[in-house]
C-alpha cells in the first residue's frame, strides 16, 4: 500500500507540473503577423541648402546640409555677423518652406550659462527681417524664443536668404568659455 501511495503522489505532482507548464506556455504565447516594407533611399542634393556668406565666422565649416559656425562673444559687447550664413532654395521652379528648431544647448542651466546674455539667429531676405530663433539668459537659465517653433517660412524658387548671428556676453564673462548650440533647419519638401 505504501508503494501505491508514493506512485500516486508522484503522478499527481507530474500532472500538476504539466498543467502549470501548459498554463504558462499558453499565457506567454504571442500572436503576431508581419507586414512587408521595401523602402528605396536615393542620395540626392538638398533643395534648400547652406552656403558660405561674406561674414561667415573664421574657422567655420559650411557644407550643403551641415554647418559649424565658430562664432565669438566679447564681454560687455554685442558682436554681429551681419551675413553669417546663406540659406538657398536651389529649386528653380518651386518655393519651399523651412524653420529653425532648437535641438540642444550646452552648457545646460548652471553658473557657466551666465557667461552669455544672448545668442540670436535672425533670418533675413532682401525685404528685411523674416523670423528668428533667440537664446537669452536670465539667472543662469537659457530661454529659447520662440519656445516651440512651429511656423514654416516659404522661400521662393531660386532665392537666397541669410542668417544674421548676434552674440552678447556680460562684463563679468569668463574668456575661453564655450557654448555649443544645435539647431535643426527643418525643410518641407
């Protein structure tokens, strides 16, 4: 009789283990299906692109779709690069729209930020001011104006606009401090 009880207990444990395993396998099974996508990406020249302007800061790098401006800021002065960079619509038949959008800035909000009063990117065309993206400092905190840029500005076919860059630092600014700004130029095709 003892052997029969032991075998029955083992069988019950085995059945319990099997049922538990089946429950776990069923609960964790995922049903899915696949869709197929086959993108083709072709390299081409951008229709809206950058080009070097007469007041491009020394040491800057300008390519069609990427720019590094090496601007300077002086303590207690506003430094203006009147035509720091051109933005050109190279499409001879259609207008295209673009905007400047803030991506990142360094240093972040801390005491080093107090080395600047403002850094402004103002966009002009032949008739005058169009729009701007401005970085200003209050109490070691960066403020981006406009905060959420959602307006696109239409640049006519075969037309060039330019960016005026203005930098300003307070009299107490520490020389050799560096501010890196990343701006996206979003283009509607």
